[in-house]
C-alpha cells in the first residue's frame, strides 16, 4: 500500500512539468502559433531557475526567474516568426538547439551542485490520511498550481470573451483582423504567456523534481509536451490527464527496476518515449478527428493586408 502511494505521488511530481509546459504550448497553439522550441525554453528556464535558487535559496524567485527566461525565449521566437515572418518550424528547431547550447554553456559552473534540502511540503490535516495523504497531499505547491492552472485555462478559453477572441485568431485570423482585432499582438501575447509557463515547468525540473543541474536535464520533456497537445486534441483537461499518464510511465520504470524485473535498464528508460510514439501513432490513425479539433490556422502565418 505504501509503495503504491509513493508511486502515485511520484507520478504527480513527474507529470507536473509536462502538464505546465503542455498548457503553455496549448495557449500558443490555440492562437495559431506552433512553437517547436519547447525543449530549448525548458532548458534555459531550468538553468535560470537553478542558478537563482542556488544564489538566493528562494523557490519563488527561482520560479520567477524561470518564467522570465521562458518568456524571453518565447519573445525571441515571436519576434522572428510573427514579427519578421520567418519559417515557424525552422525557427522553433533553431530555438531548441540554441537553448540546449546556451544552457550547457551557462551551466558549466553549476554541474554537480545541489540545492540545500528543503522542508517537506504537507497539506495540514490531510497529509496524515492513510494512503491518500502520502499519495496526494505531500506535494510541492506547484503541483497543485498545475491543476488550478488547467481549470483556469479551460475557463479562460471557453468561458471568457478574451479566450473567445484568442480562439478566433487561431481559427480564422483574417476574420478576426476584419473585425478589428490586432491578430499579431494577440498571437505574440499568447506565445509569450505560454513561454512563461514553459519557464515555470523548466524551473520545477531543476529546483524541485531534481534539485541539481546537469547538461540536458530536461531529457526530451519539451518534445513530449508538444506531443501532449496533439494527444489532448487541444483540450486543457486532456493535457493534464496525458501529462500524468506519461509521468506514470516514467515512474513505472523505476518501480520495475526496484522490483528487480529482469529487463535491461535501457529498455525501461525507453518507456516514456516509446509511449509517446505509440500514442501519436494511434491518434494518427484517425486524421479527421485531429483536423476537427485542431485550430484551423495552426502553423499558418498571417500577413495583414495580403
């Protein structure tokens, strides 16, 4: 029973950065902008958050630094793609490569360093409950923030006027422009806000999930977060569900190793990425379902007056 509770708790912690990054990418994609630079944004935010946490000992400042780093990377992407009309796919890939190199360069002096141990987080009155206390109520506050963020984003997209405008920009930017909405400004705001969320996810990885810095710490989670938006058919609640699914698969490899399963560790380490490929392959069998749910102008540039 205790092992099962610990597995659930580890699944929530592992899925949280995927959920926050996936929600950030979803926000930009709902506005019609596909950003393939998630991996680079997460890496730059991770080293920024870790450096600030190491210097100040403050989680709040570390997450603020991560959000600022992610927003800055997203702003660079928005400037190039939305402002200068560069190819979004090539620009996104370049951003990922830049983030990987930049984080490795900046993080050279931080390799092998660890953050000081912090007090355990518990929800008063609930953390001592049998099973659910250990499984659900001894998490870092950002884990609960991810769940609240999912609900807030769903409300924003489907219950607010601003969300309706943002979705209109992603579906038909020409119509939104004809109605007087600043399409490019809205897309920039969505991309930068999404980058800030990716920054929070990156900081969570280096400050909470693995409170240390090593080169390539993100380990492909940016690409998994990108796949999550398709897996979720651009629905916030499904992004959260998918994040915890992939988080559970990630933690399952450690549980199997601890149980002494006679499978090479390399095969177990492949599980999260293999699960991503399998899920995308299954979804791709019904392209009509994807087209119905995908923002109609996703990845398509908009040129006012053209």
